């Protein structure tokens, strides 16, 4: 992820770098789920998204008990699909890391 550049890159086994998502909504943490889809923490939308196999980016969640997340940062996906992530406040403080 290039958080400040608001984009995300893909690195291939052949050593090639290619743009994957732009804009990325200030993505900072990524993981793959059991189906190989990319799950991402987005500072910009203050939520967790998943890039589907067809390339569609779907916002999975952005709040709990009616309260918005701060700026999800790191994510891990368990084999049963459970998501674990951190939610520090620093990604929404400045325009460089998210939308105010």
C-alpha cells in the first residue's frame, strides 16, 4: 500500500510491480481470505473492504453498534473467515492518511 499516494500495488513472482487499486481509499493493511480475495483496511472510508474475484471492491463493515470505526489499520483473516483488525485513531487526523 502507498497510503499517502492513495493507491495500492501488486508484486508478482517475476518481480514486476503493477498498480492494483487507485484510488484505494488510503488502504493500509491487507490480507487474503480463504478464497484468495484481498481484504483491506481503508482509512478513507474508515472501514474494511474486500476485492472480489471480478475486481469489484465491496465495503464489508465500517461501524459497530452504530459507531464509526476510527481508521482500521491491520487485518488478519482466520480460516473460518473471521476478521481480526486494529482500529487506531491516527489515520483520520490528517488529510495525508485519510479524508477528514
